[in-house]
């Protein structure tokens, strides 16, 4: 931050003084931040220590610096924070002279929901929120400590862009036995969650202007990933059997790809029927199209056994399968995976290298042991029972408080369900009002792209205990029928 010009007329000590003063006032150096010693700064600048001592003495005298015995020199902690700012506004005359600052039109589309109040709180009905009171923290911490104590040099360098070989082998075994996925470890790419998986898939498979089937209603973040890839989205209606393939063919038969959530449709929660699955696969093969299967929370099913993957029925390598540990473990882990058809691995790998080179190493190693030692399967069994109890408590409380006023949809699986509202109520208006009371109601209508959006709420139940559910539903009733 400090630069000197030996040829300048201004003395060197004044250049150092001015540099520090401007940096502090600009907010780039903050109160309490430690400064280099005079000896270290002189060595770094390649100058005598005397001008540095003179500059420091002046800054100490004027109150910009403070000296702490035995610790060094710091930016003064008494400087008024409101007068120090690192934010710079574009002058109005600059804006008018050069016109609007050029930005991506695609990114502008995302601003509509980026600041929605229901996205930013923790508590009853928050979507994607998990229970952590049953997580085996002691086991997890022990495994993390084990790998931190035994760091290998290769784990600190750039690693395999596909991910750890041992981790991919563990995932392949799990997917073959638990999800009926046809795969080998060489087809698996480790990513930072399903959102990056969607982004990589879009970049590898699609071109700007490509037409893509999406579920209507559907997962908004998937819509955003495709929008940022420049795709033309074709909303295909979802009914009680899942994506209506016949309707999609009627809308645009030659779509490049279809993005689906067949095991637990988001947000309506329906399961794609066997007939629809076969019809979708037949369409993909005959049209030369791709299917991206997002299997985001298939482990949690309460009325029967988990539904086998769509990919397991695919005999022509048309399905790209996406999974994540965000719902089964915790979101900040940022680990997911893509199962890629063998002939596309090199193409996906090239996209991955262009984006972020490789996934982080440590948690792959930890999760490999966590799964191989049986902790993962035990955790799934325990949380499936827990979420089932919370789901039942939520459904019972809704029926008790509302009777037939609210229709409950998609309560058989996952960690959310949908309730639809009576005519005349607007879900987004109610969600804004509810957020002011720390009640996080995700409106259903933004999940629709076309006309005829249903009004309702996507209610998460993962983070609310069964005993607390009746009170949370009473709060929901109070928001819907304010006094």
C-alpha cells in the first residue's frame, strides 16, 4: 500500500506519511490493525530507516497510529469509524457522461429474488434447514483431527480435478447399492454441491440459446444456472405423475436437455411414475437429448422404501446424475457429485479445469472414512426416523389448525411439503409480512415461470422439533388471518 518515488520532489518521509494517512482515511487500514515495524518497512522499501521513523513519529503525533508497549505499532483504535470508508460512489457526472455502467443482462434477472426476506432467516419452515442435534459431532471431529494430524504433501497440492479416487470409489459403491445407479468411480466427479454440478453440466452440454425443458413449477436455482448459461427455458407442467413428457414434446420436441427431479419433485414433492420415466428416456434417445437428474434428497422417504434412480433405467447413457451431501450431512460441507456418461467425462473434466481446477481435499478424506466406517448409513437411518416424526407433526398440526382450508401436497418424502392457499391470498405478500415476525415462509408462486402460478408455501420441517410444530403452525395461522 506504500510506494515511494526516489525521483519525486516530495521527501521520502512525507511520501510514507501521505500514503499511510490516505490508506487509513480510505478505510483500507482499519482501527486496531497492526503495522509493520519501522525496520521491516525500511527493508521492504529498500531505504534508510530514518525517513520511516520520521513518518511514524508524525502519524503517532497526529493520532493516526498508536504504540503498544511490547506489541508494536497499530492503527489508532480511537479513530471515528463513520469517517473512514472503503466504499466509493460513482460520481453522477461520470454516470451521465458515459451512460449506464455495462453489466450482464443475465445477472440483472437474478436480482429480483436475491434479497427476498424469506431467504435469510433460520427457524420454523425454512427450506433446506436441517437438524443438527442428532449429528455425530464427536465422530466427525475425531475424523477431521485424524486427517489434520496426518497431512500428506500431495493433499496440499493441486489434486485430481475429478476428486479423490478413494472417495469416488466409496460413492460409487453407495450409489450402486442404495440408489441403483449404474456407475464406476471413473465416471464420478466431486463438486461443491448440486448447484456447481448444474452449472458444470450446463456448460458441458448446452450452448447459448439451447432450448431446455424444466419442470413447472421447478427449482429456482436450477433456473438461474440455466439462465446464466444463456439457455432458452421451456416450462413443462408437472402433474401427479411428475413431468408431463407428452406436453414437453408438444411444446418443443427437439429440446437439447431436460432437467428433472424424478424421485422427489421440487417443490411439489411428487414421484415420477414408471411409465413417465420410460417415456422420458425414450424421448431422450429418439431426440438425441440429455436428461439431468437432480437426486437431491432421495434418502428421506417415509411411506415406503426410497425410489430407485432414473439413471438406473437408462440403457443409452443419456442421463447425467447429480447428488449432494448438503441434505444428509450439512450444507456448508459443500460436497456433491456428478455421475457422467463415460464418453462425456473428458468434456466435463475440461469444463471443471476451466472453473476451479479441483475440489478441496480434506473433507473428501474425512467423508470417505465416515462412510466406510458405517457412520453415514447410521446417521441416515436416525435422521429418516426423526424427519418422519417432524413431518407427521407438521401435517397433523396443519389439519388441526386449518382443516380443509389448506391443501397439503407432497408430504411423502424429503424435508419440505407444500400447502396451497385459498383464492384471494397472495403468497409473496404474506411471506414478506411473516419474515418481519421471524417466520420464514417460502412462497410457491416464484417457482413458476409461466402464467397460472399457484399460490402457496413451501414449508421446511427439518430444523423444527416435533413438539414445537403446533406452536409454529399457530404462528402461521396468525400470519394468514391477522387480527
